[in-house]
């Protein structure tokens, strides 16, 4: 999906659910999404960064895979993402 479309879908969801604060989990997934969002919407006020060892992240994602139903929740994909 083009980054512009991804950002527009997110902005539409924000408009449909007005609030003064949002926690947007899993976004952005790429720098182009972040830059476009800040250009057309607003700058991020805060960013949460969790400093977790790779083996723990992989373990947690593999545990999630047991119930997520996502085809991309597998060891190879998770390690490539990390």
C-alpha cells in the first residue's frame, strides 16, 4: 500500500474518533509514512521506544502467533523485521 494511502486511512480514523491525544500502535512502519504524516497532519508529540532484547521480542511475537491468525507471524519474518 502506498505510504500516502496508509497515512490517509490513519487520518480518516483519527477524524472519526476525535480526541486530544492518541496512541498509535505500530505506526509508522517506515520513514516515508512518518514524514508524510507530519507534513499533512501534525508532528508527533511523543514517541515510545521499548528497548527489549531481540530474543525476548521474537519470543513474544511467536507467542502472539499462536492466536493472531496472521500468516506473517513466523520466525523468519519476525527476525527480518527486527
